[in-house]
C-alpha cells in the first residue's frame, strides 16, 4: 500500500494526528485500532504465520 492508501485506512479507523508518522508507526497504530497486535516490521516477521494479513507484503520488505 502506498502512504495515501494507508492514511485513508487510518482515517477510516478513526486515527487523527497521523501526518508525521513513519509508515511502520502508522501501520502499527492501525493494527492496534483494529484490535490486532502492532507487529508490523517486528524482528520475527519472517516467521509470521498470518498469511492473509493485508500488511504482509510490505512488512516482509521492511
């Protein structure tokens, strides 16, 4: 996802004041707002079993 799409998703979950966050920080806040672990970019991400996570492709690139 590009930053515009990520910001739109953040707005959809009710996050505000997100203009200066890095991509990884913003995604982690979205994950928390959606009730998930804020695991984006975690050190163990290459062992992640969440195959259907919408952030997976970007996460594994980090």
